[in-house]
């Protein structure tokens, strides 16, 4: 069951392939998974069966059955949600017995663990009913159920203020100074592409011009410039970017305008000044850890003192809403290291704290080099999450959004905390998928939401910087064809599509 081993799974009497694989991943992470018709002759195989009112999960080692767990169910009126819960329950019980692991999120494997509670609250269910549902039906630990309930309420309060005509804009800058050990984003080394950055911006501006015309039919509420690391652009290029966004979209105080400043080694006082000049009202300065040794280990090129300096300069330049990211479970870190990081962050007093649990992504260097690192045990990670929650509370912050990813160490969660009124609304909108988000740049994915039906459509851009530059007309045509109303832009002369 070591890292990189193949886990075979077999489905009998149902086709819930995704649910079976994601449940197996909870207990046997960072393996390779393959669906087969029969258990494999070598290695580990898991069989999930539903037939004649009996749901079963069976474990095979080298072709021999070594463990099984079954439960009865009533086939009449069985809907898909309940079928999924039953299949996951059998796998949960089987693999809990095999591994000794008791996942704190129980049977919940989805990206948005608060989603079930949001639906129940919308139906008028009480807090007690929501808690009982999670802990009894989905075997969620009480502490996680309470967190899900708090987040669901905070997200509902944000979403209830949204209007059907409101949209958001994402702008992707896919360059970074170096690639961090854990990174799987669409990001390219700046040194390799430094001679093409201006070409990239030229192409990006063409796409943004199209989206500016289209967006005039709506109310633009959020702009988010992410990456990569947007501040990896030099000061001239950064000014070009912010200036063009200003000309096209006219940011105002009624908008949330975020720049993922990210790595402190890319931030200068001039860039901080430029962001303030062009109306950016929310920035992220992301240390991930405040331990020098870990920074070097994961490929960060800045020091802890750089983080302190940049944060201080941001405040001096007038930035009043600063988020800081923290990653728990980084290779070699202990709860004591995390406690040190949190003390350092508390001294800086950010307005938002986003706590990530390390996810070992397929496209990351960490996945390729996993055997070289001691990964954090689930018990330690739970302690780290508790330390982060206590720190957020000391800073006067509440949890307001939460999401999960595949291959997260310990199958835990990412949580956004903030001071009252400092919520990152864009974060909630992108996770809850209740608002159209137009997206520009290499690897960006536009997502349109029909407010009346919640139907979601996506329009994708190519990931390669070279392809994006060379095929920018095609990217615009994809949007023209894929956006509602055929992507026709607003005509100010006759006020029609």
C-alpha cells in the first residue's frame, strides 16, 4: 500500500465509479487507481457490489479475499444520492478496518463539504437537524460538522446578497519566478518566457477587450488577477496590466478587486503603490510558512524577513485588506513549526487567513519526488488545523468559505478565515458556482451560470503560453460561440445585442 502502488477496483451492480475511486483515495492516497472487471492477481483490489438489497465492499490481496463488509438496503425508491451514500458507507467500513484510519469528514469526499448543509438550511432545517444528518448519516466528526454549519451560514449570507445580473472576472498571469515543490497550477518559469511576457499581455488585452464589451450587459462585482504570480511581471509590465484593466473595466469602490501578490520576492513598493493607484482593494501576500528551512525545501526564494518587510510596506502604501496563505502539512514541518508560523502571522495582523492543507497534485514535483519526503501524519495535521483555527479566533476572524481537493494529506480541508466585513466574495462565488465568471489568459476557464436553472457551461482556453499567444483569435471565437447570446457584445449606439 505504499506510495505509487496500483489499487484496482471492481464495480458490480452499479456504475458509481467516481464515488468508489474518491472513497478509496481517502484511505489509500497517492496511489494509481484502475477499474477492472475482476480483482487483480497481484496487489490490492477493492470490489464494490450492490445487488438484491445487499451492498458489499470486499478487499482482495493478490487475488485472495481478505476482508468484507455488507449492509442491507431497501431498493424501492432508492435515489442516486442515497445509493452513493450506501456505496461509500460500505467502502468506508471496509477500508477503516483495513487501514485503521477514521476520516474526520466521514463519507464526504466532495469539493464543497458545506453544500449538503446549505441545501438543508434552504429547506428550513434546524441547526440540530443539520448536525445530526452529518454525524449520523455521513459519519462526519462533530467538530467538522460544526465547521461545515458555520461556513454554510456565512456563505449563504454572502450569496443572498448576489443579484442575477452580477458577474465576476478572472485574469490569469501564468508566470512565476520558480516552480514550488507542491505547485500544480498553470504556471511557467519567468526566466524561460521573459521575452514573451509583453506578447502575452498583448494577446491578453485582446481577450479582455472582447470581455469588456460583453460584460457591459451585466454588473461586474469582482475582479481577480491570479496565476501563477501576477507580481512576477516587472514594474513596467505590471503597470501596463493594471492600466489596461482600469481602462476597460473601470474598477470602483463597489467592486472587490483582488491581486494575488503571492510571493514576497516578486513584490516591490512600486508594485504595491501601483495596485493602490489603480483601485486594487484586496491583496494576498502568501508566505505559506514562516520557517526558513521549509521555505528553502519547497523552492521559495524569499526569507521570513522579506515577508515581514513586504507586509509592512503594503500597510504603509494604504492596503487595508490583506490575505495571507498558510499551507499545513509541508514536508518536514511539525505542529511546533506551524505554531511558530501562526505567532509570526498574528504579529503582522492580516485581515484574512487562508489555511490550506497540502494536496499532492499529479502535476507537481512533490508527486514525482514523494519518496524523498516525510509526509505529515493525519493526527499531526488535525493538530495543525486546530492551531490555525485558534489563531484565527485570536485575530478576531470567522470561517467564511471552505473547499477540499483530491489527494489532500489526511483528507482534510482548506478554510478561509476573515475579520468581519473582509470576506473574499470572489472565493465564495467560484466555489459555490452561483455566478458567471468570465476568465481570460492561458489556462483560464470561463464559467457561465444560468441564474434561473443553475445550469453551468464552460469555455476553456489553451494552457500553453505559446499556443495562447498564437491562437488568441480562436480563444475569442470560442467565447463568442460559447457565451450566452452568442457572445455578442454590447452596442452603445443602439443599446442592443
